[in-house]
């Protein structure tokens, strides 16, 4: 509720910090590195930060938010002490300070994500490195859905495959697919920031010839009349991967089916557990056979085969 108050008062962004329990068990089976700085926030409390443009009337904004927080008590909601503080921050800090917490991540037996600003040496020739600077695009490999997709790709990709990555974000899945042996990947995203980020990360990894990038509403570019020479892939392809919301996955299942070869695979991730049954039924109704279901925390990924 207080996050909403901050947004409605003009905040361009809101962050939430909670109590850090460094004794909490965490999965390190693949060498994941957790470096969470301790804080002095008591258990059960939180620190909310709203980021406002320079020149905002912060006295008026603070007074408005205070009054709205106090109104919560009328609804038997206890907001706690609700203490306020104010300070100036530079936009550069807001944009870049998160980088010190993004370390190399071993996400599967063969794939490691390495931030461009970190030094890292692979343990063996079998370990493939994804160089990444996600910028403002989704996809660092730390989110369960991205990790699920990369691990699932590892089990599906065959040498020489052609792949379509829908909702590519930072390009992490497209790059991962090539590292695992794909011949070419068509990477698509509706967000121009994601398209720019994917293009930059493709260049960082030296994969400009193996990854084609287009701004596209889902698979709309496939109906644009562009041929294999422009798209970089020959339809139908053997693998389609989409790490997006369940509601969006349900919108274009039939289009994916048409884009796949007989016996090809659709990896669908980004599905929260409460949507699992709905997506499963949608895939089955479209003619897919679900061959594998992967889960991490509260997220689900399906591997669906076209008959």
C-alpha cells in the first residue's frame, strides 16, 4: 500500500528492503554465489525508498504520504512507526550500484553467466561463458524463470539447431542457446530497450552472425514476409523458447505450434505456480505433448513437444 502511495505521488521507482537473514539455507549445488549485505532492519519491518525527480516539492509529497499512511489505521492496518528520511542520490548511483551484487553465476552443468565487469576463469573447456550486461532489460540469470529456461535448453538443444527466443529481454537465452550448440537464433522482443540490450550483449559475446534480433510483437515478424536470409532461421524451427508471463504464453500457443517442426520443442517459462494448470491445458489443447515440467521456488517451466 505504501509503495502505491509513493508511486501515486510521482515516484519514478520504488525499492523495498527487508530484514536480511544470512543464516537462511540457499541452494549452492551449481556454485551459486550469494553475497547479501547485512542491514539493521528489524525482522518484520521494511525500508521503502521512493525515487523522485530533481525539483519535486518533497515537503508537500512527504506530508501527503504521511497523511495517507495515517489513514491506514482507520482500516485496522498498522503501518508501524513510519519514519521518514530524505537525501539526494545521483542517477548514476541508481542505475549502476546494483552491479556490485551481480557476480558470476553457474546456472547449469555447462553454462555460467559472467557480468562483463567481473573477472572469471572457467573451470574446464566444457563450461561455456555468457558475457552479460543486462542494462535495463530483464534477464540476469538470477531469476528462477531464467535459470529454469537455461537448464531446460541444455537438455533440449542439439548441435545445429535453429531457435526462436520470444521475449528475449537481455538476450541471455539466445546467447545460451548458441553456446549450447544452436546454429542460429532469432531473438524477438516488443520492448526497444530489450532489443538494444540484446544487440549489445550479442556483440559482447561475438555472436552477431549467429543471432538475429528484431523488435516484434511475439511472433508477428514471422508474418511480415521476411525470408530466411533476413530472419536468419528457416521455418519451421526445432526449438522455440519463451520466458514471459503465463497470460502472454496463452495468447500465441497456436503461432508457436505453426513455427515448430514436427517433433520440435517449445520451452515455456515465466509461469507462476497458480497458472500452471491453465498453461498446461492450453498447451495440450493446441496439440502439444508435455514431456517435462521443471520447477524452482514458485515458478514453472514446461517442455512441450509438437507431435
